């Protein structure tokens, strides 16, 4: 390349760079957070596995929506932080946070001791528990009855954990699915005899699929679970902002309004 051409090429690169920054192009930092070209406010990248209605799902025009999404937006608003959502499969979701591809996770994630070693959780924002789904004509009455059956779970969830405890880690009768709706569909099709998953999602699926002819079975042995928002271990500043946001939306009625939109009036 001649000197002239090189200078021209350089000018072109500089110009296009300017053009991009003029368009407000965001740069991804190593941490996954995007920062404006002038070093302005970071945009935190939020991962959520949007196949988990009513907590997170994709609308017809592929927007991520749901209870968790509304909670996260309201929390971010109170915390004064900018966020954007990326649909992220549950199986890889914790890794995506640890690796820095996501900064925040909200995905109906149960706070567990094991997970708390890997990441930091906000104060709980939702109480849940496992729930069993079976065909309406099933004989199942309690969790223990599933022992000799084919049971569907979503991989790496707390449902997967409780079923492993009952049936053994490598039991071939435990059928693992990439998503809870897939497990429910398989139950509907007769490929498994039961599904164990978070109560909110099971109830939602059955309500929206009356033709599937399913019913639920509760069991006293299922522990209470609490959903938390996760950040990278040691990301204390961000976590403090999120916790403040959660407190604020609980205090001013925003949380209850979101809750009612998805679950109806709170029984208390
Ligand atoms: N609460 C369960 C867990 O933390 C299931 C969460 C699944 N979430 C999702 N968006 N698929 O293991």
C-alpha cells in the first residue's frame, strides 16, 4: 500500500469509528457490561432463560417479558442502573455470569448454598416450592409414589435435585429436559409419568393447557425455595444497588402491583 493509500485507509477507519460512536455504539467490556463511547453509564447485561412463563417468556415479537422482567426493570429503575436482557439457556446461565458474559441473572433462580459459593444473591424476591404434575387420572398421591415411575425435570434445576435425591443420580427413569415446558409437553404426550418443577410454572402451564388434562400433587417434603437475583461473586456495589431497588419496590407498592398482574391478589 502506498503512503497515500495507507493514510486514506486510516482516515476511513477513524471516520467510521467516529460515525459509530456518533450513533451511540456501545462497547462491550471484558465484564460483559457495555459502556458508552464516552465512558458513560454502563449497561448491565441481564441473562434470563425466557421459556419459563409467567416468570420469563418471549412474546410473539420475540421480546422478553414476564414477572421477573418487570421486577428487574423496576429494581433497575430504583437503583438508577441501565440494563438490557439477553435470553440465555438455563443450563449455561451460571457460567455466563461467572465468565463475564452476563452481569446479572434473573431467571426464577432458587438461592441455594451450592450456588452461593459460585455467585452472590440479592435478598429474596419470591417464595416458591416444587410441585408435581401428573395426568388427571394418575394414581400418584405423594412424591414417594414417583420412585418407580418415569419422571421429567428441567436439567440442573432444583426440581432435578429433589428428584435425584429420591430416585438416585444416575437413575435412567429420570428424564432431563432443556426446558420445563418441554418436560410438560412430554407429560402431556405420555412420555413421562410425572414432572417435578417450580409451582408457579406448573400451575401456569396447566391453566393454559386445559386439554392436556393434568393435575398437581403437593408434598410436604418439598422445602421452601426463595428466588434471588444473582451477580458475580464480589460485585458488591452492584448487589447493594439491586438490594436497595428490591427494598424500594417492596416499600412503595410497585412489587405488589407487578405480583398482582401475574398471580392475582396476594393472600396474606
Ligand atoms: N427455581 C428453579 C431453580 O433455580 C428453576 C429455575 C428455572 N428457571 C428458568 N428460567 N428456566 O433451579
